C-alpha cells in the first residue's frame, strides 16, 4: 500500500544590485533554476542545487535526523545493507521538501504538522480511492478518512507497522523528524535489502510509492545528494591550500547571512539584500565573508566585497574558462563579465568543477558546481 503523498514548495532567487556592494551574493534572475535538477515533478527551492547536487536545501536539523536514522536502522532491520542519508533525503525532498518552512525543534518535533490531502476518494490531489480511518485521528487529525502525515508522509496505517521512537521520548511520532526518518529507513530496508544494489534501491522506492515516475524522481535526488556527500580529493594540494579549503568546508551547513562573516568567522549580518532579506539575527556568512574567513587561516587578508577581492593575487581571465581554475582559487561571477566592477559573487574552487559556496539568503554554505551561479567572471590565484 502506498504510504505517502507529497507536495513541493518553491522559492525564487534574488537579483543582485550593485548599489548593495557592501556585501554580496545574490544570483541574477537568469539562473534561477539549474536545468539539471528541474525534474518533471518540480524544481528545487532556491535555484542553487547544481549538477552533482548539494545538501544545502536540507535544514540542518533534518539532515541530522537522516544521519541518525542510518545509525539506528540496523537495530531494527539487522540484515539491511547500504542505507545512507542521501536515500532518506531523496524521499523527504519529494514528500515534504525536507519540511522547509516549518519549525523543527531541537527534539525533532515539526510544527505546524504536515498533512497530505484527505484520502476520501474526492479526487483532490489525484486520490480516487477511499482510505478508511485507522487511527481515529491520532496522527492525521481527522477520523473521517486517512491522510498522509509528517515529513515522510506516512499513512497512519503504515506508520503503525514501522514507527519507532528515535529521539528517546518514548513516543513514535511521524511528526517528529528523528522518528519519521527512522520509520522511513525501516520501511525501505524491509526484508533486509541491500540498497547498494541499484535494483534493490529501486524496488524499495517503488514500494514506498508505486509509481515509476516517483522512483525516477527520487533517484534523481538521491544521486545528487550522493555526489554532494563526497568530500573533494585534497591529496595533491599544498598545505596552505588544504588549510583554506578545509576551513571553508568546515562551515558547510552554516546559514547564509547577508553581510555576515569575516576573517574571525561567522557573524550576524545586516539589512537588507536586494530582495529585502535581512541578515540581522542570522549568524553566518555571505560569500565574501566566507572567503575572508578561509584565507585568513593562512594569513591572507581579503577586502570585504567580492568585486574588490578580484583585485588580489593573479587574475585568471574568464576567457580561459573554468578548466583554468586550480584548487584554492577564488571564483567570480558578474552581471557583466569582463567588467570587474559588476562582480556580485565569489566562491572557492575545490576541484572537480565544484566550489565551496555561500549562495544567497535562505541557503547555507555548501558545495556547488561552478556553474551554479551565472556570469562566470574568471578567478584569482592567491596561493
């Protein structure tokens, strides 16, 4: 029986205005959505998940729940092999968009609760089959019929069989991030599957929702998250370059804050971005704050704004393409490439076509493709 129903949210990117040169980093509207991840059922929220994927659209508390579930699932399904957090992330992305927009408490409780459509055969949301109530409204808030609940969108009847207490409060609650993630892991691991095998992973996802379109959608996200979970290969870089990259990578998951961050580390930002997003009260980094911090670890002082940082070190012309970049280089983006005064964004190249990136308000520091931002304007080599 299909255990889930899903809905996805959308969030538009912001437009960079040069009069906001005190800080950076908002992508021009032309690169709002990466074509690679504009899947048939809907695009990502912030436009920044580029080729190869990123964990950046996952709230840190939800990502923690996925990782915890991986650690705990073996207690309940000992023969399961290959459960990894990107698998759970792929399911939750499609089912609830990682509960983005909800408050996720420290104990994992999600409020407001997430409810699917009432499965009473009305046709709303594509449902034509009546699912009689099984929980007297305990989990889905209604006794008139069933509806899917929580970030993994379980039907109460399915939750009855897989729900476990993962956060230690002695209640197995599908509206709790930890409990729901563990329940999903148990459901996907049914029968002791080996999820390292593509065919068994596909079968597990199909069991979750008996639709080939759904399977393809989830697998697309799983593959992207898998790629993003791999750290860059830093075996053949110098010690100073390694220090810069590791400093930047250590900030993955830290919130973007407009005007936030400096050589000393993360800090609260200022008001306001071109879209009106304030960094006040958000302790984190914007793009140039992150680069300032990373390079400060090797004694290099950078100017505060991205356009000024382009004047430091050996300039790498955009005409040479991204293949000219080396690990540790700054990577720039401009509204008018060729005119450094229009540079609006900077990242740190880590090799393999990726950079450490603090993209825009509403995101976090993450690994992205160098093509995640528009207007490639070359780079600068400082090491």
